């Protein structure tokens, strides 16, 4: 199974793992969160955050949740595809571009519906050109056209976008050097070069990016695992970094994804991590992001479902 997964791209490989895990969760848990996600699809076919209109970012998280639950089909998929087509002509951030590309791929993989069939080739070329404009002299990719330096997270997103549209990184060696320059003595990675300390999420992004580049070395893997494992708290969740005292669901999910990818998830207290994630569930479905978070949302619901799927089966 692992050999077959290695042949897939980063995001498809992750989705296979999450889908296998989610299929083994209790039916009541899956149904509760499925109802939550489905009930929040808006009339235009998209999803929104805690307020505002539908956007690509939250729509992507909703579609990911439905995909791992086996519910991305029929009218839900058709309405989602309509929403995605309506957003192809707008100027989006890299996060939104990845959300758009990945959402299109998810729907196509789930039910064969190609939301961008009419203009895929030209649109992908324009996307590759835009991503190239974000490349910086340090080898990384910036958050915006105005940015002066590379970002670990944005570099990861750009590499994912390029992988999804089957385009090579324009300077893979430069991207590799940039990512390794963000690596710290504690085994973690910085988000930006002027960052003060390593963090869970930039470390997960860096390891993911190195996997996409196929340049992840054994020492880097081992030290990143040690760094992430040390960030598990007594509550079972993971801190964003050593200065933040409380765990959160995003950091817990990204830590679990990365440790599973590195085959070291079994080194954490998995039962405590599962209990922490479960405690973030809301009685009527959905997840909140941390202990004092007042409300649930679509993004954290994906993190919660994904973390439970990984922890339940590993």
C-alpha cells in the first residue's frame, strides 16, 4: 500500500490516507459532520467562513471533508463546480489559486465532473506564469507580487499548485536551498527568514515541500520528527511553537499529517491526541480551533476530521 501511495502526488496521497481513516470512524461521527458541512453550502454552490460570502478557501475545505467522507457527488458537486467556474476570472492569492485548482481536481476525481474543461489549457498556462512571478532571489516564493523574500508556507503552496497542474518547478534547486536555509538547529523550520523560532506549521510545510521536490533526506526527516513530537502538550494536542502554551487543532492536524508521512506518528501519545481532537467537536457537528474558540467553522472541521482519521487508524 505504501509503495502505491508513493507514486501519487502529495495531496492525492494525503487524501487517500484520510479517506481510508475516515471510513473507519464511527458512523455517528461521520454523519454528524457530514450534515454540518452539507447544511452550510450556500446558494451559489460555495462555502463561507464564519461570516461573509462564499470564497475559494473555505469551499476547498468543505470539498475535502466531503471527499474523505465519500459524499462529493451529485447535486453538491455540480453546484460546487458552478461556483468554481465563476471564480476563474478573478485575481486570487496563491492560497485561493491552490484552493481553486485542488477543488477542481477533487471534484473530477470524485465524480468525473471537470469544472474547467472548456478552458483548462490556457488557464493553467496563465497560472504557471503568475506563480513564476512570485519567485524571489532567495529561491523561495513570496506571499504576493510585492513581497521581497520567500516564505516557507507560500513555497509549499506554489509547489503543490505546480504539481497539480503537472508543471515542473522553474528552479527546483533554488527552492531546495531556500527551504534548507529555513531549517533551524532544533530540527524545525522558520516561516520567514527573520522569524524568531521554529514552528509546527512551517515545519510541516517545509517537509511537505521537500517531499514534492523529492529532496527529503533522512537526517532532516528524523530531526523534524523529534521537533514536532516535543510540541505535543499534556492535553494531547500540539502547540504552534514553544512560546504558545495551548495546543490548537490546525497545529495538531499538520503535526499528525507530517509525522504520518514520516512514519513516526506512532511515537506520540496517540490516544491523548485523539481525545484532544474529539474534544474540539461541537454537539451539532463541526469543530472549533482551540479551547477558548467561541465557534466552529468549515476549515477546522476538515482539520478535525482529518486528524481523527489519521489517529484512528495509525
